[in-house]
């Protein structure tokens, strides 16, 4: 028996090693930008562009007109700068890299001034002070956790000061007796002392979501117009593109970053550039809100999501009846995710499956075991399948996974 158990464990371990990674997961949580699920799914066109770049030779660094070495970021940087209304744009491999490059270029060996209320920790235990330390700058904290005034920044400026840094509190919010300095006032102070103002937007966007009734987000063009000299944010959050760190701003600052040795170490590959270029084209041509999955999910009407939930419930009803499960459609709410729009929740609709008392967590774990994992939420003893974040073909995958799970449990 001991040898049998060892052999079984070895087979399971070998099967796990041979399984493809990462695995497909159906996001039935309602969280559009689920960090643990890879944030924004790419548009099909962006994925096709990345695949074409991957399997073929491209003019990545070739000027086809002259036959000589070309600019790796030339066209995509120009498109992004147009979208943001910036003099220059730069692309690196994620937003932490973008911030690292910005402060290393503009402030290495000198002081960076930031509010204590903006010393954030992002996912994976990466903390802003650690990034600044790695960039070789000295952090000067001003204000308090809940309130920072313009005079706090003014008093901190000295001979060693290199820049003012403002950081979007992307994964939490402050309420109550709080206060912060807005960009226009901070930009004026920075100009007064000849310092650049760098703003880390975290989950920035090039689409003004306020037009669709969503709360004010980190709309990069507006932040630049308000006076920020450099802004940076992630490409795979509200932007809806591939993982990347995007930098926008004044030519003298961005050009200096491009010339920094770190820029080479942090550059993106041809697949990312191809996907990002397709995404930028979608925005320039007005197709983004129709063709970028993350934006479609964010902007889907409550009525359309409810209709999709009802259709999924009808599809799952025979399986639920066979298992003796109660099934209904419920109004639910979910955060946007990815450190975006903190405190704001999207109204949604979910199919609720109610197993025996205490069994919902077991069922949720079982749904994650199949060839296509289904990630659901558990609330009030029910298994919730949120329709807002379903992609084409996900309903069939949920039906298959639920059917297989019930067969396993009933054996």
C-alpha cells in the first residue's frame, strides 16, 4: 500500500509538471481586472498581432526605407503620445519599472518628496519606498497618513530636492478627516522651484470613463493638462492592453529616460509592442470601447449583464435539477479590481447555486480542478457565477465544469 501511494503521488506530480501553464480560467467573480487572473484579457486582434510578431520576423528595429537600424519604439510611442496629448511617450515592461526608470533618471542620488499618505504597497508585497530605494534616491516623507498640505511639500524642498512625486492610492481609499494636495497646486509649487512633478497613476487610462458615468479615474491626458510633467501607469489595467509600463511627459524628461542604461534592461519585447500597437490603433480609431474586453465588461449595462445571467441560469438549470440544487439569479456587486477605482463597485448579476449547508466552499474548490478552471465567489452559503466578466465561450465551459463536478461528487 505504501508503494502504491508513492506511485500514485509520483504520477500526479508528473501530470502536474506536464500540464500547460498558465491554464485557462473562467472568471466568474465579477472582478474585471482580477490581478491573480492576469488583469485585462487582450482583445482578439491584439492577441493575433502578438502571435504574428512572435512567429515571424518583423521590422522591430529596422527602417525599411533606408535599410538601416530603426527606432524600436518610434511608431507606437508616437501613437501613445497622441492619445495622451504628451510631447513624448515611452514603454517599459511594467509600471513599477516605469516609476523606477523615472526616479532613477531624474533624481538618482538626490531627494524625492512624497506624502506619507501615498506610500503605498502594491500586490506581492512590493512597497513604494523599496522601489525608490532601488532607484538610488532618498525618500523625504511629508505630511501625515491622513492629511498632507501644500506647505508640507514647500518646507521639505531643499538643495538636494530632485522631484515631487504624487502616487495614486489605487488599491485603497481614505475617508473621514483626510486631505491631499491636488496636481495643479503641486505642479505650481514644482515649477516655482524648478523641479519636475512625477505622478504614478497606477491604473491609468487613455479613455475618459466619466463620459460613461463611471467615477473619475486616472485619465492621463487630464493629469498632464493639470500640470504633471511625467505620468506613468500600467498597460494591462484600465487601458485594456498587454502588461507594460507607460510613461508620458515633457520631451526633455522622457528623452533622458530613453537614454538611461536602465531603459535597455526594462524594454519590452516585440509581442508586447505588437499587442500595444493594436490597442493604441483601436483607441485612435474609436473602436476601443467595442473591441477591448476589459472596457466592454466595465461599460456593459446592468440590463445586458442581467440578461446574460438569466441565459446562463437557463443553461445550468437541468444540471442543477439533476443534483437537487436550488438555482436563481441575484443582483450582485463587484469591485473593478487591479487597483482601479478604489471603493467603487459595479452593479452586476450572478447565477446563484445553493448546495447543502457549508458545501459552497467545497464546490468552489471543485470547480477550480477541471481542465478549464472556473473561479466563482462564495457568499451567504451560495456559489455565485457573475455574468459581467464572462467571455465568449465561457458559458459552455461553466456548463461542462459543473456537470463534471457533480459527477465526481455523486460517485
